[in-house]
C-alpha cells in the first residue's frame, strides 16, 4: 500500500476538521441543554443535529468508502459483504439530512421575513423537537430501505478503485423515486425560498443598513444550494451506473463523493463558524478558560438569527404602526 499525495492532503484537513466538529457539536449541545439564552431558538438544535450527522457521515465514509478506495486492506472489504450494506445505510441516511436541513432553514427564514407573527407563534422548543424528529425519521427511513437491496464491494480494473455497488438492479427504481420525487422538489423549493428571502432582506436592509451580514448569509445560502446540487449530481450518476450495470460509472461516482461530501460537510461547517458570531464567542470562551486567559464576554447576535429576528421585528413594527 502506497499513500498518494491526494490521500495525504485529504487526511491533513480531515483529522483536525473532524476533531473541531466534535468539539463544536458538543459545545452546541451543552449550550442548548443548559438553556443558554443566546442558543434558545429552533435554529441551533437543527444545526447541532446537522453537525453530529456530518460527523457520522465523515467517520462512516472514511471507514467504508475512502479507505477501500485508497487500497487500504481491499481484500478485507471484498470478503465482507455486510460492510457494503453498512456503507449504503450510513450513506443514504446521512446524505439525506443536508437536503431536508436546507429546506427547513430556508422555509423558516421565509416565514420569519414575510409572516413574522406566525413565525413568533411557532418559534419554540417544540418546533425544534418536531423538526429534528422529522430529520431523523425521514433520513433513517431512506437509509433502512436501502438494506432491502443486496450489495458488495468490487474492484474496478479501469479506475483501480475498490468500492461498494448494488447487486440488485431493481434498486435503481427506488433511487430514482426518492431522488426525483423527493430530493429534486426540495432543492427547487429551497431555491425559491432563498431567492424570495434575498429579495425580502434586500428591502429590509435599505431601512436597517444590515448589508454585510445579509450578504454573508446570502452567500452561505448559495453555497449550501450549490453543494446540494452537487450531491444531486452524484446521486444521478450513481443511478445511471446502477441502471446500466456499469461498475466504472459507479466507481467514479463513489470516488467523487469523497470530495463532494467533504465540501458539503466541512465547507458548510467552516462557513457556519465564519458567519456565526455567537458560536465563535462560545469557542473563544472555552479556549480562554482552558488556557486561563481573561475573557470578557459580550452579547452579540449571530448572523443567522439576526437575519431572521431583525426581519421579524421590523415587520412587526411596521404592522404595529399601521
């Protein structure tokens, strides 16, 4: 086994990123459970869920996708067919979450901007529990159904990659169904929500001059939309490979997932930290305590919540005035 430069590069950012994700995810969970005032809304529980989902994705994909594709113990994977089933179970379950997560956030933001009174009524811990439960139920359902189709690891002579592939061609109908009739509509609706949100916030910004933060969040929304489109392209190519029974297409699709998944999970994670002042302040507070550095906490609103609540408060004031 010879580790290539590309694999060393992936490991170089993978290890510290996963460690940081575990730290931030645990920190978010702690802030939510201890009812920290700044983290008591429906936004952070979903972000916390998404963070732990992405951690599960990264660990499972490293063990079940990247290592065999890097020719690390390939015979072990070829001899154990149950590992292929686990690969598709974790892959289908964790890859589903970003689609629904993006849809929920864009929908909530749309309601906060255009229907602030209704948003105030549903903004509660109960809403967070319902949304996170839906994330779990829907994603796990799609993942568990994938176990109904037999799969195994194969070595492709063209690509030189060992990867998992379905043995049952009928899986293509199942994949086509949830990709076309579930993921695709979600992407389209999320895109419509994001455009409407950007237009609504642009009008609000003319009055409250909150341009920089909203520009950042608009870029973040476009980034998440871009990564979900890449994931949709991966799923589409995998469906084509399964339909044609072409192991080369499947191998290329699975290898591309190692990069698309990293961009979607790590990219979203670092972007979230970059635009979120509250989580940065929470991280700084922990670091200062560990190294015994004086820290003067200050109340700052995160970009995401500020975007929602500023829109909500401004609209509410306008309603009151009229």
